[in-house]
C-alpha cells in the first residue's frame, strides 16, 4: 500500500540533514539505517550505505530511482540455490561439458 498523497513522501529527517549543503563529489558513502525512506530528487548522485541487517550495501542513486525506497536496492536475503537430485544432475552435465570443451581446445592447439 502506498503512502497518502496528502502526507507526501517519507524522507528521514536525519538522512536529509546529512546531505544538505553537500555535493555528491566531495561526500563519501553516507551510511543509513533508514530503509523505508523515499529517494528524493536531491539525493541523485549520492552514494548511500544502506543497512541490510548485517552490513551496509553501497547504493549509487540515479534518476530512475527517484520515488522508490532505499531498502529496495539493498536485499536482505541471499539466494544460494535450490537443491535436490535434478540440480546435482545439471551440475554434473555442466562440468562434463566444460571438460570436453577443454579437451577439444587442447587437441586443436
């Protein structure tokens, strides 16, 4: 559900205070925990270190990001892979294909 237009976008006050009066060139990474803060046009060009629960992930704000939340660009969960018998078979086939390609390249040389 989106925020009411009457209320306007939510931008964390501390975050705005950190970027007011600064330019993106002379300020480094600005660390923040305000994942729910909207990206304002004034933030374009700045690099934010958005906390994902474990570490700060660097996010360079561009024009396309305006209106989105900072947390959208710092995922909190890491996808490893799905397991199972099928996955193992696919990995074995991929490894065999790499070995045959390497042998063919060696024979051609």
